[in-house]
């Protein structure tokens, strides 16, 4: 059994992956923020370095990147890289 | 007997001018007085800085400071609505201040035609109540943040690219600073600039207008609603605003935390590995000399030997469609290391080599200059260096069949030195 997560992409990660959202599957007992980031880096190695400096939000709440938290399949997950243009 | 009672110092002409805003709930006389007595520093007089400055000046902010080292170009005008065609070539700070003075002669504008750096920041910032980050580059964003933390000024920060924008207030009412949220500068290669990725006028217009509104809220003491501890993201393409709750002030933050390691301004160009400007300028060589050709040499060599070369343009298709050199093949840098792309390039090379051999069989005067050349070109000669490295590696088995060269300074160089009619953007 696995959970499917919808990930909203912004700025650089949207540009590189070429989509504004993607779906990621994680096994039920491995559905955590660390595993999600790990899997994203594995599938999209080209965004690895951007992921390092991006903000991760679950249900529009900032998630500390030092803490591994449990995520549920209905959670709205967003990856928000810094934008510096203007 | 007095003709009327007016227990404040707003003059009749100010009451007339600011009337609609004066009668707006939560502004009133005291709010307007605060605006008129305040000073706001705007870093950047570009896409964001223009709407911020236009709205704040018309709202009657007493003193505005405009910092920008750059001059107005025609390519700015689609989004930088505070400048005019007649300002081409003059300082952006001066140009914007001229527009403002025609809009509202009651306010004072100070212009700083200089780069905001660790050396100039503190002297400028100390005269203002609030700072607006309307800059376009990473190094300036960290500099402005640290300067605001060190001087205790609220910072209204906006940014935009393509169809998207972000805005939040830092260092306000014990909220987080930029470093609390983004402690590490992004690696240079992950940063897309507006000059490469593009940006739309209404996007910077929306974000800049929101920044002006946050300034007005802060100055009129409408604390509750201030966009602090929240990041607003605007996706203009899908017409969605999202607000993400960001973490609060971090006790471990290097500049606003309990034990800050940054207690005075540092060298942000070094910290961020990038300049206090968006403009790219000339690109440094990163590849071996043997892989580089200048636009002049390239021009000469295609004149001498027009058929025996392959020109690969590695710009994104959206840019290639604007204008390209004759006989160029578009293989964007993002795709060049993919199997299909390599196969296409191999096929093109083989065709050229065969063609060449056939011609040479008919012609006894064969020499080394007949060797096939594969040229890589992009806009500025930056990505073509990455492309040359990738192809040098991926085409190892064929490397004795052709010369591989990236065109230094790219199509901008071509426009500058060879053909000034080649459109630049
Ligand atoms: Zn901080």
C-alpha cells in the first residue's frame, strides 16, 4: 500500500520539471517529509541543489527542513524556491 | 469667530488631494499624517520599484529615497512604468523621480545613483523609516535584509519572474528576517534572472502594488493585517494567490538570532557568489582555450568554408524563434545531454563528414582545414560553454572527426562586432 502525494511546484522547480504539479508515491509507512525530498531528488536529480534552498510547505504551513514529519495523502505539499528577480 | 475647526496640520490642498484615502476606514487623519511624515527607501527603480514609488508618492509619503545605479533602456519600458521613452540613457533613479515630481509636487524625493553595497547601505538607510526591496538579484537581497536587521527597519520584500511573484514583510514586529527563511543563498546556477527567464509587466505591477500597500499598512499602524510571517505567492498564469505560513524569527538566525555571527555588513558578492546586479555583462571563460572561437574568427571561418560546419544553437526554443543565424540547428541546453539529442547531433555530424569525404574524393587538394567544425552558440556565450563540455564528453568516440568550438560572447557578441542588425533582446 502506498500514498499518493500531489506536490505543487513553483519558480525554479516548476521551470526545470516543466509542470506546475506532480504526483509522488510513497509507501504508507514511509510517508514522511524526508522520504519525500529524497524521492524527489532521486526522480529529478536536476532539481537537487534547488531543493536544498527551497521552502517546503504542507497545508500552507512551513515545514522545518531539519525535522522529519509524517505526511498524509490529502496534504497539499508545496515546494517554493526563493525568487530574486524584480 | 473661527471659520472652521481643524485639529491637525493637514493643509487644505492635502485634504483635497488625499481625500478618498483620508476617508478610507483605518486611515483617517492620523493615518494620512503618518504617511506625510514618513520616509521610505526603495532599493531598485525597475519593474517593482516603479509601481511601489508611483503609489507611495501619490499616497503622500513625505520622503521617498530611490536607489538605482542603472540607466533606462527601451527594453525596460514594457514593465518599468515609471520611466518614459524620453528617459532613455538617463539614471533610473532620476527618471523615476522626475515622473514622481509630475505626479505629486508635495513630497520630497532623494535619488541615489549608486549601487547599494556594504559600503553605501548604512549611510543611506539610516534616514528612512521603512525599506522596500525592489531589487533584482540575490546579493542585494541578503545585503538589504542584513542592513534592515542591523538598523531595526521593517523590510517589505517583493520579487517576480515570468508569470509569478512573491511578497512578504521581514523584520517587522518581531517577525522573521529573510535569512530566517532562506539561510543559505541559492547556488548561482539555480537562479533564473528576468533577463533569461522573462517577466511580465502586470506581474511586477501586482507585486509592486502589494508592496506599496504593505508599506501603507505598516506606516498607518494597521499591524494585524501586515503580511509578516506569511509569504504570499501569486501565480498569474492560473490566477491563484496562495499564502504560506512561514516560520517565525529563528533564535539561531545568523543575523537576527540570539547569538548573531553577522554583526556588521559583510561582502555579499562573496557570500552569494554573484554581483549586486542582474545584468550579466561579459561571461568568463570556463572551458579550455582549444574549445573557444571568437565571433570574428567564426565569421571568417564560415565565409571561407561555408558548407563544412555544423552550427548548434542551444538557446530555449522560445528565444530561438525570435531570431537565429542561418543554418543553425536548435537543441536547447536543457535537452542536449539527452540520448535523442545526442543521436541527432551524431547523425548531423555523420552526414557532414560523408558529404565532405565525397567532395574530397573529387578534389585532390585535401588538407586539414577541411575538417568539420561543430559550433555551439547561445545568447551570451554562457550556456554554450556548458554545451561544449557536455558534447566533448558525450561524443568522445567521434572526436577525431571534427573540431568542437563554442562561440565566445554568443549572439550578443555577433550583434556587437559583426552584424548590428541582428535583433537582440
Ligand atoms: Zn533572521
